[in-house]
C-alpha cells in the first residue's frame, strides 16, 4: 500500500527530540521566627514564590533560631 521510493541505505534526516531536565534551587532562611516570616512574606509579595512553597519554620535547637526551606524547579530544554 505504501511504497518507499528512497534508495536503499538512505533514509530521512535524523531527528532528535530535545531532552527535558529540571534544575533545582533551594532557598534557606535561617534566623529569628519573626524575621523568617517577614522574609517569606516579602518574597511572596514580590511574586517570587507562593507561601505554601516554604516549609514550616523548624527550631534549630539554638535559642530563638528557626529554619525554613523553599525548593524551586525550572525546566531546561536542551537539544
């Protein structure tokens, strides 16, 4: 039904699909609880991230110190 009119040994040009990878970046805030919340709220107000992207502040064991982490991923297409 379908005939291949190309001479034997020659075929269509090769076509490579681009690979998809994700680059990861983590933001870590470390400090007083109030400063952490203010910093997160500031980044949210700038439109850099959503509040839910941040982990709940966790005490580090040092007096009054907390840590919170936010992970951002971005897709990278490479040929």
